């Protein structure tokens, strides 16, 4: 992948059709993966791409994020390949993790790459670019977590400077915690 061929943009209805295609593709490819939509909070239960994008936009501020079902504001970014304007992934950034779940195992961000685009280095680049977004928000370091068996995500985290802190157990499930200096 050409690193200059990817951009992160805030969620917008301009990509509604591609969002719905992305959602369908992930459902079909990962039907039994409970974590298949990392960084795409509530996309599974949305009735349309437009509804989900509106929820993403409501999560942007403290004033409206509770209406979208969350306690902490966040920004959802679409990873768009510039050469063909294709949505290749979604990544979010929580504006802080001063919350019992987020500060323990949820972390600052999650990401999902479209199944047909996996293996091209997009997740690595998406996280790298999201570190710049974190810096712009005044976040000095971010917490990123993954399951021990998710070696791909672990490689993405490590490639972006992730420093392993520890493994915790939540409801019988192990979760690895990494910090990345921004």
C-alpha cells in the first residue's frame, strides 16, 4: 500500500452507500466474531447507514453523546483510499478514557478493515494517522487493547510504537493492554 493513498475523514453521509456495503461485507466474512465491528460502535443495530452516521455525529460532543448511547465523546473516521475513493476501513477515537470500562479495557480506539481490503497494511496506517488526530485533541498517549489471539491487531499496535503494559481478565476473557506515546 502506498501510505499517501489513504486519508481519514470524519463520518459523512457522502459515503453512506459504501458504509452499508462495508457493514454487509463484515457480516458475511465474520459472522461469528463478536468483535467484528471494532471502532464501529452500534453499526450492527443501525437500520441504515444514514442512521448510523447520524449517531457517529452525535457522539462528537459531550452535549449529544449520551443521546447516541455513550458516556464519552468520540470521533468516527472513515479510511478512504484516495486513488478510487473507496472506504477501506473505520477507526474511532475516544476523546478521553475517564470511564471505568474505557480506562480498563476499552481504550481510546478500535478499528475494522473491510475484509476484501485486509492484508494491505491499512490498519497500521489508520492507527498511525489516528495518532495525529489524538495529538490534535491534546491526548499524549493512547490505550489500545486486543485479544491475545488477535495477532494481526497486536502487530498493528506494535508497529505504531505500542508498549505492552499487561494482560487483564474481564469476565473470563483475556485482554492485552498497550500504550502508545503520541
